[in-house]
C-alpha cells in the first residue's frame, strides 16, 4: 500500500535556502535581516490601512492607540448609561424620586 502526498506548499527548498543563507552569520545580522524583511513585508501588505504620518518608528501603533481610545470611550459611555438606568430603577423600587428630586 503506497500513498503519495501532494508537495508541501512552501517546500523544502525554501527552508534549506534560509538555513544556507544564515547559518554562518552572527545573531545580530540575522536579526537585522529579519527585521528589515518583516518591516518591508508588513508595510507592503498592510501599509494601505495606516494613516501616512511622520510619527517615526512608533507610527505603526497609531491605529492601535486610536482603537484603544475609542474602545475606552465607548465602554465608559456604556457604563454611565448602565449606572444611570440602575439608579433610576432602584429609585422607582424604593418609591423615591431618584436623581435631582426636590427635597421640599
């Protein structure tokens, strides 16, 4: 009984070429090569989704910061509305007027 598997989508040549190109290099050079490749690959694939500004090396995090700020504002708004609704319901349950009632 013999099984034939389809060829690997990346292939063995890719991995052996990576090893051959980097086996004699020091870690600092390998790291620099990878960082350059990753930066270019990231920018080529996802650069269209980012605002083109001059924020330096942290410019790539700008969308994350904007999302985090928006998420925080949205959750704070939700919490405020939830607490106001709970205060109104508890005031009705106890028969008081609730917030901003006239004490006289």
